C-alpha cells in the first residue's frame, strides 16, 4: 500500500475571519470565502488545503494534531505570539536535526510545527 498524504485540514473558530487572518499572516495561506455561510477555504498545493468554519465549541485538547513544516520554529513562534497564538509545548528535540513544538491559535485550535536541519 502506498502512503496516503494529509489532504485537508478543518479548523473551527468563533470568528472565522480572524482565524483566517491569523493563518494567512503566519503561513501565507490565501483564504477565499466559500458559498456556505462562514466557511473560508485555503489551498497550499493543488492537493492539500483546508478551511475554517464558525464553531463556538473549540475543544480544549484535540485528539489529532496537524504539524506544519517550517524553516524555523523559533522565527515562526515569534510571529505566532505577535498575532495572539500561544505556546503549549516548547520546541523539543525529536532526534539530531529535527524538532517539533505545539501551539494554539487565538481561537484555541491546537497545531504543531516541525523543523528539520538542512541536509
């Protein structure tokens, strides 16, 4: 069986417009408003994307954590905190040359960052 890639990420937020702005500024994801009320969609590639819908019930801890590969966790963390995000797990070594960290966006959605050293 060939590996199946992650293809879609859905976030819930009490204010989808603000949440879309947070991720757009932090990761450069471009959002468009869909025809369904209060749903904003983004595409990272032709096959990977997601959306944000209105939800007043963002869970305290998600059962699934989506990780976003970044060049620098430290730089991204600084930008994230400027935009109202919070660190839930500081940058942690996985093994030599690889790190991860976890954060919450201003709406309370948990997500992770992954960084690897250049080869």
